[in-house]
């Protein structure tokens, strides 16, 4: 299935905005879903993560209509690294018993987003080579 950068970027922006709200307003609930104990330190890190998710949401919303370019490829590559890094960390924390099995759906979403951006990045690189 061929995904367009516009669709994937729009979905990613919406997901990032949703995560920013959840991490910012109710991090204790999300951590509880993952079987992670909430603490003031975890709340501090969660609220800071919320701001990073909001920033990512703004970036992906604003670039959704961009044509293939080195800048778009750089954004995609960075997000691929981030998604796959989070997936590896989540899976590792689950294996080590630091997170419950409900972390695995997040891991799957992170892997899928990384693959989606890899696919759109490859498609844009092939389009650049053809022209």
C-alpha cells in the first residue's frame, strides 16, 4: 500500500497533538496503562515530552504539502530514527519487566510510523532520480 506523504504527515501531526494533550494533562493514566508507577519525576518528564510532541505536531502539519526535497527527507529520516528508537526502547523495557505488555501496541504504532515514513521517503527519492 502506497502512502502519500501528505496523508502520513497529517496523521502524524494529529497523533502528536493527541499525545501532547495526554502527556500534558493526564500522564498518570497513560503510565498506568503501561503498568508504570507515576511519580513527580515521571510527571515532570511527561509534561516536557508533551511539549516535544506538540512541536512535532506543528512541524508535520506545516510540511504536509511540501514537495519531495532534501529538507522533507531529513525530517522523515529523523522521525524514522525516533520512532524506531522508541520502539526498541519500549520493547526492551517490556522484556526487562519495566513496562507491562500494554506498551506493545505503542511499539507497533512506532514501527508502523517508521515504516510509513521510510516508504514515502524512498518514493520521493525515486521520484527525484527519475526527474
